[in-house]
C-alpha cells in the first residue's frame, strides 16, 4: 500500500479443496502436517476507478535499512530452487523453463508454468497454451491457466475460453478467473454462461471474473451487454445455495453491477449471510440512491462490526449523520496470550507460524511457502532480525486492512524498508479475511502497482479484498487473533502527530492450530465457516 500516500452436496464439499490443489501441485509442496519442530482515511470504495492509492496496499518508496537480500530457503541445487532463481531474474526468457515443462513430475511442470506467468512476458503464452491444452493432470493445467491470466494478453483468450467451457472444474474455474483478468466482451459472455455451471467453485470464480472484467480499468463492453450480464448475475445470485459461491456473486454485484437492480441491493441488506449484507451496503454507497437510505439506517445496529463500518461509510456518502457504533468487538482473553517461541534456527517446516505481539493482543499468522516461498524467506528474515519490533500500524482503514512494517512511520519524510525488495509471487490464493501480503509502490502517473517493489511493509485484510488478487502476493493467513486485527485503531499514515498501534515484537512460534490437510485446505480457500481461533 502506499504508506501515507503509500477469495450436488458432494461437489459442494469438494469445492473448497480445489484451489489448494492448484497451489500444492504448482509449488511442489505437500499439505501434510509440518514437523513438530517445525486508515482515519475513508476507503474510496465508491470511486469509479479501482484500484487506487486509497484502496490498494501500497508502500512508501523502499529504502533505508541495509539488510542483505535474504538467502532463498530452496537451494539452487534443487529443481524448485533452480526454477525460483530463474523466476526472480526478470530478464529470464520464458523459453528457459521449457526443460522443466517437459518434466515427468507434474509438480515441476506446474511450478514452471507459474514461473513463466510471473515473468509477465507475452512470449510465454506460446509456451503455456500447449500445457493448458495438453494431456496433463488437472492441477498442471490449472497452473497454466493461472499463469496465462497473470500475463493477461488477449492472445490467450481463445485457449482460456476453451478451458473454462470444457475442462474439469479445477481447470475451468481457474481459467474463468484468468478471463476476468483479461476482460472484454468475449470473456464476459463466457463467464456469464459459467454462472450456470454444476460446480460451485466454477460459479464462484465466474462471478469474480465478471466482477473484474466489468470494471472500468478493463476493456469496455457495451452498455447493453453490461446490463444483460448484470441481470443474469443477479438471477444466479438469487438462486445460489452454495455459501462460498454466493458471497462471491454478491461481491461481483457490488464491484461492477451495483446499478443494475436497486431492489436486489435492498434484499441483500436483510440477508442472513454477513458478507452479502456487507456488499449490499457497499453497493448502495456507490449507487447513492436515496430511496435506500431508510433500510440502510436500519443496519446501524447490525450484529456485524464489518457491516456497521460499511453502513457508516455509505451514510457518509449521503452526508447522513445517523449514529452508528463502529467500535470493534472486544478482544477475548485467549487472544492476549503469547504462544511458545520456536528458535529462529529451527527448520521452518511446511507451515511456519509467527506471533505478532501488539498492544491490543496477539495475532498468529501461518505462512505459505508453498505459494510464495521467497516472500516467506524475506518475512522470516525480518522477523528473525527483530526488524518489526517496536514498529507501528501506520495505515489502518476499518474493514479494509491494517498495515505495518514501516520503520520510519510517523516521520514527515518517512520512507521505510529493509534495504532490499521482494520479487512478485502472485498466486491463486484469494485475499480473504485475515490474509497477509506485502504492499507495493505505485506509479504516480499511471496509478498502477510497480511489480517487484515489495519490502517490509505488510498488510492483513479485515475482510475479503478480491480486487487485490491480480497484483499482490498472498503469503499467509491469520490463524489466531482475528479479534486483534479488528481492534487495531484506525490511523492515517499522513498523521505524524498521532502514533498508530504498536507491534512490540514478532517471533516464530509453535503451531497454535491443527495442520491437517483439511484444515490447510480451509485456511487457503474458505471464507464462510472458516474461523481463526
């Protein structure tokens, strides 16, 4: 984020595991348990163009702490270490990965496909399309579909449409997400058809794709197509029974089709699902239809803190002064207890956990080296060096993110970083609630993120922020202490007189949650029903 400027019953049960399969296969890691050693800124969510500095995690220009670039945990002598080394060198030609793409090991092929995508070079498309169209395991084809979406060239449109319409759910859903990254009429028409898929994963991903491809920064579609798409999306939402697919449809309505049917927004306000109500409120804030003001006021007492925050934001858009209690829920006693430390010299294992001790309580995050290995290497290096101790959360926007890791926060000319940058490692893990990622610098002229500009400044989401999936690398999630994430005080990074809440220290800790395959799947894929302890 710019610091001061700065995601049949049997089928439904399988849907949450789908995305985890992509990540595990493409990174070559097992979801088995790890060894035992192992801001006062109102977010501009109602503006016509996103992302912007106010709604994207941004970092102040990197700089001033002379830590050395972290040593990758994967040795260059290993296959995955070799792929990572090539990937981090942005001068690498996509053809350098062809040998890995011909491997007999599906995990190697999947990892190489993602590496080609992360180079963001158009010539990688001709290398990835045969992988997507070939006789490969679904996890490998899904990795290729994801990588094509990262490159985001129209040259991949036909291959992605074919995969979305004809492949297995894992591949089809991933291809649908990538179509959303491309945008345009053909992508929108394909995604609309996928709303009728028999698989909820595909339906949810189609909705996300529609939310993104219908947005102002993507190739524009005709008003007639947008209107018909919005109507079909609303119809699909009204009949959807899978909770995960349903809230994603609600997000897409808010994101790009909020003005199609105001009556639907009114209905969303009384939905039993918190996220549906939340996106209904956010959509009304964008629409600014005063006929919806009374039902909006009625939500001033909603049981959900996040919904009440958005009610306040929406009422502000109407210049309505109705009183809304925006105090976060109390932090329970168990979130004040620090977990047992683990020596920094101990092997990190497949699922390392880190305790973030704050003046409000303790947050524990689990890291995802299988999805973003170098982000984890860099973060653990900073943790082990005490870099984050006694730093502040200098950018906090309720129901958006809490952001910290800037050692120069509070200084009028403060820019803060470790002295190195972390290469982009975008991956298929959605930015759900409690997700951990690093902020990026933004180009002032184009208002777009600068890839490979991450440093030490991190953020944790307070609600799903799916619009960040395209550009930001998720590398962990809160597994304990989400109440503390909510309790961190609102703070404007331009406020140099008032200090934000404090990270007193960070350290590696023993696992505080089960690390079985089913828990790991939920951690990376589910919002509804997933509850950090």
